[in-house]
């Protein structure tokens, strides 16, 4: 069994988590610090764990980061990506 952690459960993350969770042999953990995103992911469905506890994803075989990169003054604001990478 492969353990896949998906960080960020917005539209892309929750869609990916649901799809990967349907593959036999995959254990999927979705992580998001936003209660709104976690609630939306829970409503969307799928057979995966949803948490805001980053240590829960330790030892994963695969880490996927799905976080927004909004533009600030015409440049990507990648602070969410950097924060997610530091947490891994």
C-alpha cells in the first residue's frame, strides 16, 4: 500500500484526493489548515482521511502540494508553496 499525502484541499486538491483514493492500494491523507477547505472536501466525498495535523503525513511515500499561487503585482505569490514545503 502506498501512502499519498495531498497538502491543500481546495478545488484541485480535493478532486485529486478523491481520484487517487479510488485507486486500489492507495492510502490518501488530505491536509489543509482551513476549516472551510476541510469541510468542502468532506462534502465532496472520497475515501481518504482529512486532517489539519501536518505530523500525520510523516513517512508518506508521495507528497503532493496543491496550494494557490495568486499574483501580487504581476508576480506569483508563492508563500503558500514555501510554507507547505517547509512543513514537509
